[in-house]
C-alpha cells in the first residue's frame, strides 16, 4: 500500500472521476506518494498549518500507471512516485488525517 495526502476540496473534485491527477504530474512528471512510515515526515515538512487533509490509500498492485521508488533530495530513503493518473480502482480507501473526522 502507498499513500497520497490530499485536501478534501481537491478530493471532492476527483472522487467520482475515473482517475485522480495532480498538478505535480504536469510540472514534475509524477504524483508524489509515501509509504506508511513516511507519512508523518511528509506532514511535518510539506503540510504545516494545513488543518484539513485526507489520505488516499492506494493499492499499488491495481495501478495502471507506472510506479517507481526514487531517491529525493535531503531524504535518506526512496519515495513512491506514480508516473501517470491514479486510476480510481487503485484507491481502496480515503481517510481523514486532519480535520473533520481525524
């Protein structure tokens, strides 16, 4: 399982769509994801002050876009990157991390 942090407003836009995309797909060529043990660090580093966040639970075995684990600057381990939209079938759960039901 891999994970992707998302605002509830963004998720509401994609929830009924056949695939989820992210601006990073256009700017960097992939969608940033995390392994479970990386979520807390990502929250601290990139989402400070964000009060409402959800977590997409993504079953990588159901992805139709390529998945690669890659090194990132200033991090000791690799992170999962999805090189294309995340098909809806691969998103097996959406949970609250901060906000409404966390």
